[in-house]
C-alpha cells in the first residue's frame, strides 16, 4: 500500500455528536438492559490500541463504543446497509465501512491512519454474526496490529445472543462486557513462515483470548458442529436429482442471517427461500435464486466471506445449477420438491434436526 494511495481520517472526529449519542445511548442501555461492565482498566491509557470482541447481535458494538472511557473508532460492515433506523444512527455516529470479503484498501488504510494517530479502533475479528461460535478469525486484526504496532485488547460479550429481541420485549436481559489483558502488538521479526500464516495464528490467538472471557453457558446455545443435506425431487414420480455442491446450498438455505441480509438489507426478492410454510411457484424460486446470483456478481465475496472460500464457491455453483434445473422443470411442466435438512450437535450432547420442505408449484413462464 503505497503512500500515493494513503487514505486518512482525523482522530478523534465527530466529538460533539458522539458525546451526545454516547450519553443518550448509555442511558438507554442501562434502562433497557441490566449491564455488567468489567475490566475497563485493562484498556491502555495511550494508543495505538485495538479493541477486539465477539459478535452475535447488534448490541455488542453499542457496548464497545459507548462504555470505554476512550473514544473508540468503529470499523463496521460497508458491503450491506444496516437494518432500518439503525442504519441512520450508525451513519450519523460515523464509522469506517469495510467491504467484507473483498480487498478494501481504502478502509484498511483509514483504520491504519487512526492507529498512526495513537487512536483506538473497535473491531470484531469474526467479521459478522452469521454463524456464532463457529467462525474463524479474519486476518484484519493481525494486519492492523502489525502495521500499526497496536496492542490488541480482547473483549468478551456474554448473554447477547437473542438480546435485541429481549430488549424489544422489555425483558431487560443481563448482558456482560468483560475486558481482558492487552496482547502486545504483532511483530513477526525473524519468523520465516509466510506472513499470512503468521497473521492467522495471531488472529486465532486473539479469538481464543476473547472466547476465554465469554460465559461458557453461551457456547451451549450454538451448535458446535453442523451437517447439511439437500434432496431434490422432480416430477410427479419424484425422481431424485443430484447437483454438485448441494450440501453447501442446504447450508445457505438454513442460514437465516444470510437470508435476512438479502431480504432486509439488500432488498432482494428472496422471501420464498425462507424455510417456512408458504405457497411457492417454480418461477418465484427461480427469480429469488437469480437475485442471489446478481448480488454475487456485484459482490463476489458475499458468500465466500461468510461461508468460507471453498463452501461459498460450491454454494454459488449449486445455485446456478439449481436455476438451470428449475427452468427445465418449469418448461416441462413438472413440479419440484426440495428437502433441506440441518443436523446440529451441541457441546452438552443435544442433537437437533431441522428439515425444511419447498414444494414448488408449476407456474406459467414469466409469472411469479
């Protein structure tokens, strides 16, 4: 990243609006939740510093950016807008938007400029909320720590899964933010390994430190292992068809965060893909899958960033293959049934099986 491409932002910035929003935000959080904040004294009094936390809801960023005494510059999603009124609040507060899953030199340069001004950055190394507890740390936290020579402070958030829903139901959930001891800045030194390998090891270490701060009961709420299967039946005789990557496609159909992002954040016509009882036609399903492919054309990293490179690529190919199969079935006037199943295993020994059926009725070409 040469100096000619250097992108900077001032630190601190938006001081007045952030102080006002911080005062109001902390008041609302204390009113609507029962927060416990521990370890703020572990945040070094001088930067550069990166705060790194786990992320399962929209509440953790509010805690990370409002409760520390230092002004923390947020790094957040720039590839999709936030939901509803939250998008307006977040944009007014200000943050560094990053195009996740794609090389975003501008945003990373802006984040680095904050550290070069001895500032404080807030980041979520897992990069999102689509598969809580089972996501590998992204390399950005390691790159920023190395290039900015910034200590990384792990932050564990407990009780946040489903927390926003409890807030809207006025249940005042108990939420805990626990700040750990800082990890010194990454300095590869004489390490002869490829830098990417060094970065991944550091990022994994940060995630381990974060997980050590989380209430162990939280990990019992999310599957420790998941397996997916998709079966496709065509025609009145229900002839079973096979597609390459259909297990990855089943995972996509059982990923509510991804489907909600497409429907609500990106305004795509994918309601028919949701695993719930609803009338469906083949043409509606084709249009929904085409809209997903359209998103992937504009943002190639949308699936690979969230599902992993290999599985994301297989899911994309399976979506295209399913579109072709459904078009053939539609043209032949044949009904189609999809059965997507998910087998979840939990750390306490629980097994959960979910099966979603999609009965696609024949519809005229071009009609939904």
